[in-house]
């Protein structure tokens, strides 16, 4: 975790009224992670995590140094950063919203403070890569169709052995994976 020498943050969280959209890329970038991968990564990081926002859908957002995670490519993970031709915003709750009991349930899953602010990107990437593999299984290269929504995905997750069945990261948790069947499918390859 990165803690500044000053006792104050370089930006002000919103007052206690409501969630406020703040620009990404000004003081921090954000790493958006789906609930299953995010929960496992949070457990893997333990006390090494910085502040984390959780929205009403269970999605987790880590604050990281600007530009430090721009090239990441992990399933179920999106880096929110400043773009050249459009603004990106993250809904930031008031600093005292640390429980999912306020409007919309967006809250600080890991509270923000001068000693808990940005997460070290190397530690976060390692935790997310391990969580990605544990939750979604082996990584499959190439675009595949999701068996559930029938849309192509560049982040396919192997969910069945019958002719190598794939799902997008959003729908993969809906399928029970049989470890033996997955290994057989991986050995056969996508063209079997």
C-alpha cells in the first residue's frame, strides 16, 4: 500500500450526502473486478490492500497510482483510467460509508484513510492473476462464443468438456466445473 508523507489525501472524498462521480486518472486510476475474482483477490492481499470501494452489485474497485495498470489484461478485470477523447468517472462514496446500508449500498469495503489509500499495483496484479486462475480456471487463448449469451468473448472460460464449452467471465460462475472434465477438455484442445 502506498501512503503519502502528508496526513491528508491529495483529494477530498465527497461529504456525507451521497455517492459522487469523481474523475479517474486525476488522483488515481481504478481497477474494477467482478465479485468472485475480487473477493478471492481481497483475501489474498489481506493487509496489503489499499482502499477498496464495493458497489451494489458486489463489484470491487481498487484505487491505484495513475497509469500503473493501463496494460493489464485479466478476465473479469477492467482498468478505469483517463482516456484521450472521453472522461471516465467512478462513483465514490463518502469516507464514512463503510457498511452496505446507505442508498444503493455502495460503500468502502476497505476504508479509505491517510494510511490506507492506493494499492501497490504489483501486489494487486499478483493477487488478481492468482484469483483469476482459481475462480475461472486455466486461461484459454482466442475468441470463443459464450454458451449462455452466444456472444463472442476475448476472455473465454472453459466450463465443460463436451467439445470444449466456453462462457464469458460474466456467465462462467453459473456453471459447475468438474476438474477432471476440464483437464480432459484442455488436453483435447479447442478443435477436438
